[in-house]
């Protein structure tokens, strides 16, 4: 599993766990002594949920940064080996699951290192090819038997975020960085959509640039399955607005093979993600802890509003 170049720094939150190379070394030495002599070095990333440390040349240790992250490790180690053979893109390979210890209170995992760089650092240049590949990935994941799968945190109705979205619209509009009437109209359109009424299906839940690996501008792998679960597949189309342009978006839509209602709900999810990311992680109204994620959110909002109101220009 790769996280790309070591270029983005995410500011530490007050509730974030204290993790460093020495801690990771102690955990590995205590629980996996066969790897105890390997070098440990931090991998910087724009992710918000996990800390990453290279272990030797071909492994990576992934540790939840936040107290609520324990379920992510369990989910990946249980389900990824079952899903991987059915998916058309490379995904992380869990090698070992660590237990709390050495002063660290959560489960953690060791994975095979995947070469490549995340699409924050090394943007996709072959957009149509990437759109087709990611669309086929979404469709394949949706077709896997979902019996027994855990609920995805983005697998329910988007309306559950209404309070947060309206606060974001209010604050970003007041700051002059958002067309608040246009955003409100698009959000209310999303709330009126018919909801998913079929059996739950698998979804990744977080198909954003930081969770896509690239090589020479081409999509090579999907990482970070902490949001993996079952539910409404609409959230897995967020990438259409957060990653792709209008032309590639249509390629993605065809490859993902989703119906009109699911596509429309996905646009609502993209708007929701974008507004909440910029509001919470950006400098304008939030705490500025993740300007990279905030910028992806801003782009998603601009793409949604441009599609809802042709000719709309984002600030």
C-alpha cells in the first residue's frame, strides 16, 4: 500500500493519537519479532484517518490516528482477501493484524507495499482510461455477494448530513467563497430524490484522489478500505465530480453501470462531501487541518454546481 510522495502535512487534531517511528518499531518488535529488525520510516499523506509507516522495503504499517478507527482495521483484514479476486484493480493485501500494545490502544495492520503515488500528489492524466477502470471497479464491487457485510458509513441516505451541510452553506456563503443560493437549491434537489430501496450492496465509500494510486498518470490501484461496507451504492459515484471532468464523468458513468436515480443520489453525495470537507478542513471556516482535502471538496462542489446550473462559475 502506497501513500505517494511525502509532500502534504496534515495538522494534528486534539483527539489524535500520538504515533511515531519509535512506537511503530516497538509494536512490530513485540508482536511480529520476525520483522523487528526492519527499518521504520514515516510516510506523509493527506489522509485524515490513518498514519502510515514503511516497514522494510515491501511492507507498510497502517495505524488509525483517531480513537474511532478500530473498526477500519478489522473490516479490511476480514473482507479484502475475499473481495480482491473479484475486483479489476489492485487493492491492499493485509499481511498481519496487530493488537493494542506499547502504549497504543487500537488494532493496527501490516500490508504489502503497493508502488505508485496517490492522485493528490501525482494527478491522473489519462482521465478517460481512469474513468473506465474505476467505473468497472465500482460495478464489480457492487456485484459481489454482500451477505454479512457491515453497513458502510456512506451507505445510508445523504439526508442524515442535512444539519452539517446547511451549516457549511451558511458559513461558506457568508465568507464569500460559495454561491449559497445555488448550493442550497442543489442540496434541496438531492433531498427530494427517491431513496435506495433494494438489497444493500458493497461500496468502497471513499473514492477520492488520496485513495487512488497512479503510475505515469494512469490509475493502478484503489487503497484505504476503511469505509468499506454495504448499503446504497450511490456514494461510490462521488469520484465522478471529485476526480473527473465532464467528459471523463460520462465514461465513468457508463462503466459503473448505475441507474439514473443512483447517479443523481451520487451527485448529492458529492455535494455533501465537498461542502463538509471545505467547511471542516479548510482555512476559511474550518480548522485548516487538511487543505488538500478541502481543495478536493471545493472542486467537487464546483463540478456539481456547474452541472446543476450550466454557466455557473465557482469562486
